[in-house]
C-alpha cells in the first residue's frame, strides 16, 4: 500500500463533502482523509496501486481546490 500526502486548501466539512465523490471514484484509493486542524490542511491518501499524484491534484482542481504533493 502506498501513502501520498498533499498540502491543500480544504478547510472544513463542507469542503470535504464537495470533494468526496471525486476522491471516492479514483481507482485504487483505499482510504483518504483531510486533517483540517493542521495549518497546511494535509490530505493523506492510501492507495493499493501506484496512484499518480497528478490524478489526485486534478480531481481536486475540478472541484475548485488546490493540492501540492508533500
């Protein structure tokens, strides 16, 4: 299993609800969560396969959010 981490601008539960459909449909994603208490709003993604960070960044961008791989 691979773990990817991203700095995002996802700030609250409403933001998380907005990106949930996009994140859940990404192939290979087992689990993901956003630490909204962290100043960098860290998104942690656990994936079964070699998931491209660009796919995650693109999925969030489509919903109006930014992500930067850490």
